[in-house]
C-alpha cells in the first residue's frame, strides 16, 4: 500500500508530522460543507491539514483538498477562496486561522526512519517524537518522547528487532506515552 500523506502540526517553530491522535474534534472538511474526494493514491481520504499551535491554541493554518469542483468554482472556507494546484490536482486553502476544539492527545514526529516504518506503532519510525495534550483546543502539556523511544529502539535493535513481536514493541512504546495511539 502507498504511504499516505500525513497532516502536519507546527509547534514551537518545528513542523512535525501528525503520526496519530486519540481524541475528538480535529478538523473535518465535511463540517464546512466540503466533501473531500481522493486526488492521489497517497491521499485516499482526500485532504490533508497543516495545524498550527499559536499561543497554546490549536488552529488550522492550511487545508489541501480534492473537491468535485472546477477551478474557480470551489466554495470558500471561512471566507478564504481556494487556489487550485494544477500539477497536483487539489485545492489549497492557504492562510487560514480556524480554531480547533480538539480534546485529546496528538502524537507528532520528525526525522522519519523508513527502516522502522514496518513496525506497528505510529511513534516508532520517528527520531523526534512529541506528545501534545489538548483540552477544547488549548494545549495543556507537551512531552518530548524522543529519548525514551530512542532508548527502546536501541534496546530492541541489539539482539535484533526480528526477535521481538509486534505486540511486544507496541506495548513497550505505549508504556512511554500517556495514552494509546493507533
């Protein structure tokens, strides 16, 4: 299966991939009358989002979305008209500032290591991992999980990861986090 384009989240000046979430209230274009259409094998759900944490609040900064509309006919999103990316076949809603009332956890990472991608946990392949906890869109706490997960990767690599079950890896990673992520 083709890897899917991930949402990203900008936090403290770092752009991170949104690896997983556990909670309610992330952006859904359907709530704004924008039914997404898959525009690529790498984006079956039909959209991806750039979230921004600014002054501890979670916002949508940009949406890229496949729509069943012709360029120039796509509806506005919160007063913003989209641009059409002819090369990629999707609409771009730039420079948005839509407050998101998400409550739950977001697991985000950077420096993806493709060697570890096959293992069954969304945090596992990233060299830098952050866990962010939100309540009604307000960032309450951020945990930097890179050292703990790096230590696990190192422990599991010595003696070969092949001797570890996926369940064992998942349990060990979950033990480093405040909640389970899938």
